[in-house]
């Protein structure tokens, strides 16, 4: 784990030589390479185990740089950039000729974002180029919010991990598609829908699926090894009992005040305030695995502010793909 300017210089050297460097952003840790180096981009897909048809976000040091990475930029993109960058927002725009096919999986559009973390900004500004960077985890798994998570997930396969401490937002950027006339949210995230709509001046629909199968749009994604089971608060105790009766190791993680749970249950409380909840979520999902639990019962938060993104991630992490279920036996497989 590395800190300080010396490491920014080292990271820049590695990136210039086609290397792959994990770095902190305010959302989650990214796994970055020079966006214009196709071989390095391909290495990122290989390290993550991610299908090459799934596009990467290009991270930039300054909002004005979008003019060289995209074309036909609508004024709303500039307004959003001014209000939310640097910050947890990604905009999808029509790509310029500068963007390699390897980054976008051949799509006519590109995702662009100016991150806010000082280490990310220092790196981007020292490099003076775009950094293609997905979250620094294996495809389908929980995104890393500390440098230690990156080491656990990707270890030796990365050339350098820059340590910028725990991520402040804790889940990924909000993705807004501005590449066609109808603006829409493709992934709820660190900028709330309410704040975006204030700038856009009209309601922003959440577009599921769409023309691209984004990894973040897979039904089963952002998932720990343990089964994530969405549960109504008043059902937590009964559901936990039923799972324990099957010999499973069970965790309950919720912001709700729980009256009583069976003694064998691992209780991992979650904060209630949406921002704190977002920040804690991924570390809690990892803790469930490190405790060796087979299943974790969770409740969905109110879907306002960052609660929308938290609920989205919990739905995708749960094998049920979004419906509140009773209990079911652990099944094999599932996307990782
Ligand atoms: O907060 C974040 O966005 C983090 C940090 C590292 O910046 N990055 C991140 O990247 O979450 P990744 O690759 O794990 O998720 C990016 C999502 C994917 O679902 C991808 O398919 C989608 O953005 N995406 C990228 N380019 C796109 C495009 N041109 N059209 C539609 N979706 C796109
Ligand atoms: Mg990801």
C-alpha cells in the first residue's frame, strides 16, 4: 500500500509503460490504465475476468477534456459537469475518434467522469491522459472501498495499488446517458436522482437494460459469496430461525432496530443515514463472507437520496433479482 507523491510519480511511469494501477476514487477503488493503450485495456479485462463487450469509464482530470473524448456534447452535459465534477457522476456521450474500440466494446458512446478523490486527481493531472478504469474487483463481485480490499481481490495481478484510505461515498458513480435526446439514469449511484433532476430540470427515468448490457445492470452483480436475502423487517427473526434450522450460518444486516434475534445469528448493524449506509455497505457485504456466513438477511432502505443506489445494489446482490423472498436453499453458480 502506497502513499505520497513519490508513488504518484511511480504510478505515472507504470501507466506510461502500459501498466495497470489501482487507485482510490471517492466512490470505489478503480483499476486504471492509459485509455489509449489497447493492450493495457485488454489486460484490465483479463485481470477482472470481465467480458470485453462491457465498456469502461474514461476518467479525466478536468471537465473541459470531455471535448476531446466526445462529440455532439449537449449543454446539459456541461451543466451537470459544472455542478457535480469533480464527483461521483459518469456521463455517457457520443464518443470521439480518440476513444479506442477496446474501451467501449465497439459502442458509439463513451462513459466519462472526473473523480473527486485527491489521489485520483493528482494521478490524472500528473499523467495528463485519460484513465480507463472499472472498479478494482473481479467481475460481478463486491467493489473495493479500501486498498486492502483491492489486495484481497486482485493481489499480484496489479502493478501498483495506491492507498487513499476508505472511499468517502462507498458505492459507484451515478451513470447518466446523455447520448440521445432522452436523458436517463443507467445506474443509480453517488449523486442522487433528486440532485440530478434539479439541474436537468425534468424527471430522469431509470433505464433498465437498454441497448447495452452493462455489468452494473446484470441482475446478479455486486454480490458476496453468501446468499443475500431481501427481507421485511418484521420477518427477520423468523427467516433467520428457518435458515438456522437448515444448519446454515446466518447474518442479519439492517439499519432497522431489531427486537430479538436467535443467539446464533451474526448481527452486523448498518447505519441509518443514507450517506453512512452507502459508505458502509460494501465492507459489510465483505464482512459477511469473512465471517463464513452462508446467507445474510437484509432490509431495503427508503429509496430516496443515496438510499436508491443502496437498494439497487442490494437487489442486484440478492439472487432473487429484486423481489422480497422467503428463505431458500443455497444454490450453486451465479455470476461473480
Ligand atoms: O464510481 C465508478 O463509476 C467506478 C470508479 C472506479 O470510477 N467505476 C466503475 O466502473 O464502477 P465499472 O466498470 O465497474 O462500471 C462502469 C459501468 C459499467 O456498468 C459499464 O457497462 C457502464 O459503466 N458503461 C461504461 N461505458 C458505457 C457506455 N458507453 N454506455 C453504457 N454504459 C457504459
Ligand atoms: Mg464494477
